[in-house]
C-alpha cells in the first residue's frame, strides 16, 4: 500500500460498529451505532479491530521481506500485507513499488548499472531501477534494504539479509505457518499500478488469479483480501476469483489512476458518498481509506470530528481497513506527538483509541505489537 498516494479476543466482523458524522466530508451529528452487517467483508474469524501488518513488521525490519512477514506473524498480527509488482517475465514479486532503487541494493550492483532509466508511472516521473526490467532470476540476485533509513536507522542492520520474495512463496509460507499454528494466516495483497502494467503487457490480475486458484484461495471464504487503488482492478478480479476484494482510497480530492486514464471524472470524494459506496459494494467487500477520510485533520495536523464514512460503509456491508498507523511522531496526528524529535515515539495508544472509537474493522500498521496491545485495550473496554 502506498503512503504517498496515497484497511473475549475474537469477535466476528459482523459486530455492530460505531459511526459518526461531521466535518469536511459529512453533515454533523453525534456518534451513533451503525447497523450490523453480518459477515461483513467475508472476514469471519478475524477480531475487530483486526491488526494488518503493513508490508510486514516494517517498523522493525525492511519491508516486504520474510524477516518482516515472520516477525509480524510471530508478534500476533491478524493479517500480513503484500504489494505486488511484476518482473519482466511475468512473476509477481513483493515490493512497495516497481521502482526498487530504495528498497534493494541494485544501485550497488555494477552489472545492472545500464538498467537505470527514467519512467512515468501514473503521471509521475521516476528515475531508478524497475522490476519490469528484470527477470525473476536477475531480481533474485538482489537483496532487500530499508526504505526510510534516516527515520529507521535501526532497521539498516538487516540490509542485505533477505532477498525479494515472490507472492507464490508468500502463499506457500502462509500455508505452512497456518498448518503449524492450527489457524489460517490471512494475507492482504495489493495490485500496484495495474493500468500501467497492463499497458506493458504485464497485467497483474490474471497471474494473481492463477496463483490463488492453484492454492485453493479463490473462494469467498479464503483467508485473503485483494486490494487496489484502482477500482477496475478489483472489478477485473471479481470476474476471475471470489476472493474478498477491497478498494483503497487516497485523499478526497484525488482520482484513481484508472479513472484518469478512462476519463471518469469522479474523485475519491465521490466514491465515499452513499452512492459511491453502493457502487463499490457491487464488486468489492470492503474499502481501505486513508485515515484522514475517517477522521480529518485541521490545518495544524490535529484530529477533528469523525466523518460519516464508517457508518455509511457499514450500512452497505463494507468492511473498513484504513491505513497507516506508525509509532513515530512524524506520522502521528499533531495532538498525539510527544517531544520535538520527529523519529521518537508519540502517544500512539491515544491515537489508536481515537481511530478504533469510530468503529473501523481493522487498521494497517508498521508496528503490529503496539497495535495489538491497543486493540486488546479497546476490546476490553468495550466488552
């Protein structure tokens, strides 16, 4: 999932959720209980709120590595996320972006110096190295590195320890770990830039569906969520598999890139209206909004009042897995920051409590251990 553009202990997703209206995206009113939606999101068996490990335990290990995935699972994360991009020969690998300049050691590999190039992806120019210019065999010679080393210097000790995983390897790992633990290991897999890749002849949905079918994960009850910022990707996958699908939503003023390409004038603000949510519910089971769509921030970065999004989505049977919580001050709302060091931890438990009170079904986080404690506190206080 992209940040820049940029979802007793066990309670089923059909539990009633709290919604609220007001602020920038909805008319004001006091918080009110939303109507129950049994089986919402087809995530039966997951706790509410569920903890989704964003690219694994990426607050502690380089993201999208088996080190990050395993650590998140060992912590107790309920769901593990993957971002999917293709290689030149059509394999799906787990990277935050197809530009791997900052997440691998490719810049230090002289044999690939001539692969450095400039491309425009979803309207933005990037210069670097891209997965679609490497075969899987070539890509597997690279090693993963920390994406934001200035903020997470402690993660750099693991640079070079793990290779880039394929999605099929992750599925096999999840099956093995699930058998060992006696419960399914849930995954949350995102198709990245699907329109861009389809134009290159590297469509993501078909190979993803083949992997899901191969491993019996193509059914409505499979422990996998599929997700994308482009609704057309989820609509395409709806014709290929019954696996639960989630539409990711960036800022209210933004437009999904497939809308830009097709000339669809709608913005995210249109998609989070009751009409827009009803349209999404026709082919998806959930939404993954940025947290600012759930509780907007004011001009100083402080939380305001919750919007009507949780209530409205639940009324249409949609699960909500907003993104992304991190422990560092620089990522937190201003009213939960502590001290002047942007990389120090703030009052993250207070921030979680504010978001959980809105009735969301789960949350993406770089720090699954913190989120799990916050979720336990919330369930205990609302039990």
